[in-house]
C-alpha cells in the first residue's frame, strides 16, 4: 500500500507554510513531507486508519471502569480517542480530578505529594486505569517534553511523549494540567496501553526495523509527493546534514525545507507500524 494513511494541512512551520503527510508503505516505513502551501490549501484533511479504538472485549472493562470513576468523581466527563481508544479528555464540572496533596477525601492521588506532577498523574492512572485505557506504566516508556507554569493562573502543564525503542509514537502524548496546589485539573491521553505488543502486531521482527529502514527518507518524500499530485524526483531532495532538536532531518526540496523523522504510527489501539514523519 503506497497511499498516505494520514494527511492534514498545516500553517507556518519554521516560517514555511506547508502540507504534512504521513505515508505508510506496506510493512515498511512511510513519509511525512513539508510541501508548498498551494497544495495544502487544495487538499482536505483525511485519515484512512481504522477507527476501532479498542476491541469489544476491552470495551466492557472500560465501561465498568468509567462507572467506578463516575461514582468516585461526580461530574466527571470523559471522551475517548477514536483511533487508540484511550481517554482523550478527562475533567470534572464540579471540582478537580484529585484533592490537594495535604489530604481530604478523593482518589489515591490525593495522598501523594504535589512536588512532582508525575507522582500525582501516576496515582490517578493507577486508580482509574480501566477508565483511562491504561495504567501509569505507560510513563515508563515516555519522555517529559514540556513542563510549564502559567504566570497568571499558576496552572502547570506537563506533557509526556510515548516512545518505543527510542522512537516516538505518532501523537501518543499525555497532557496533565495541575493547579499550583497540585490538584489534577484535566488529563488527556493518546498513549497505547501495550506498545510492544502493538509493534509486534504491526511489524514482524519490529525490533530490527529501526536500524534497517527498507525505504530511504528521500524515496519516501518522493512517494508522498506523488500521491498528492506533486511532481518530485529523488534528485530534487537534498539532505542538509542538519538534525533538529526533535530528531527531524532537514531536507531541501524545490527551494523549501522538508523535515522527516522515523515514528511509530498507530493504525489502531493494538497495532503500530514504522513510518517517516
């Protein structure tokens, strides 16, 4: 299969407007390319992945976990990611998801110190693993990529990026917002509960693939461009030798800059394939 599995238009990126493509090439790598904005404006966003989320046998477990969460946290609202099935957004209309660390009634996280937000988040995930779609073990294979505090409200935002074998999983992040006192305000997750099993389900001998990509990045860029009607040859793709802080390699393509890096691409909540982003 040589068609991009996920496409969206995007605005300026490093001062360049463009189109982002993620292309899955059968059992091999795919591509994501930054292309001229005139093509981005002509293409709608599309996602060709299966939106099964979680298998039917897991849905009953999630529903039971959600019922327990609703009893413990009146007014809680949860929406789920349509692809991987984890809790895309969790919040309460009548309070916070955890109590202040000093004490008081609430889930297990209430008794944990707020000095480290990861401790609070882990406690909440352990308490409500079934409702969220995974426990706190997902953070063992994640990297904290953002930790900021609002000067106006004191709200602390922490973001973790899930990885497997040192390669990021596409859009698999967990975002937590906490008050200055350490109460968990909202939580959003697109992480996979079992990334190792998902990689095994999507790619045979997956552990060997990162070091032996069957498709070069330049070839992947050309294939992705061709799929959206852009004429591009391998000779027009020049690697600059530069790598961004996020691990993207810089390419010069028809006078513009293209960025590409290897990622794991979730086909659903139980399947990962390697791709170029």
